């Protein structure tokens, strides 16, 4: 189930020609299991069908890093992203870290709207910075 929704998300968000799609589409079952062991994954379900995903990586005792927030285009605009990110932030709180971090394209107003609504603010941490992207963070402790 995770592999299928992750590949749908990648195909929609970055396209099937993107290196990350091409790499993951050929993952073995063992590689998918390793991904699920290494990172927490949260899915949004609608009538038991997975329609959204977000990944959360425990970086260290200080921070959890969120990545690859995605909702099926058919279910956008209903506030589902808010609950999905909240689930990942709650998990970070249970991990007892201080901060939740993520990267977002500066012009992705829908994603920024979700994060800002939850209290994320733009941070100036250089660790994960790339062109055209902002780092955002939220204190959870
Ligand atoms: C990012 C994503 C999960 C957001 O889900 P969504 O259902 O589209 O988000 P919503 O419709 O709930 O919008 C979130 C907020 O942004 C606002 N918003 C949406 N589109 C906007 C736009 N083009 N300009 C300004 N604000 C916008 C909404 O009004 C809402 O704010 P509100 O809660 O104060 O009303 C979804 O668009 C998606 O999967 N996009 C493709 C993948 C992606 O970009 N992921 C983010 C990686 S960091």
C-alpha cells in the first residue's frame, strides 16, 4: 500500500522522468521495508483509500524533518493536508525533539498556507537550503 501511494505521489509531484521516481519505481520489497523502518510515514485515508502522504525523518534528539507532503489532486482544497501534517507534528512531539523542520518551494502557496496555519515560520537554517526553497520550522517543546 505504501509503495503504491508513494509512487503515485512522486509521479504527480515530480513526474515519471524525475530521478527520484526512476529510483523508487524499481525498489525491491526489502528497500520499501527499509524506507518504512528508517522514516515514519503518515497516510490520509478517504473511505479506506490512501489519498495523501507525508514522510517524517528523526534527524537527531533536536529535530524531526518532514518531507514529501502530497495529496491526490482530487481531494485538495478540503483541509486534509492540515490533519496529515498535524499527525506528523504530533509524532515529532512524541519523539521529544525540540523542532520540526521542512523545506518548501517559495512559490508553493498552498503548502506554505498549510504550514503557516499550523504555526511554522520561515527559518534561516542553512542545513537543507536549496535555490527557490524556504526552510520552515516549528517548535514542539
Ligand atoms: C500542498 C498540498 C498538500 C496542500 O493541500 P491542499 O488541499 O491543496 O491545501 P488547502 O486547499 O487546504 O490549502 C491550504 C491553505 O493554503 C491556501 N491556498 C491554497 N492555494 C493557494 C494559492 N494558490 N495561493 C494562496 N493560498 C493558497 C488555502 O486557502 C489554505 O489556507 P486556509 O487554510 O487559511 O484557507 C497539495 O496542494 C499538494 O499535494 N500539492 C502537490 C505536492 C506539494 O506541493 N507538496 C508540498 C511539498 S513542501
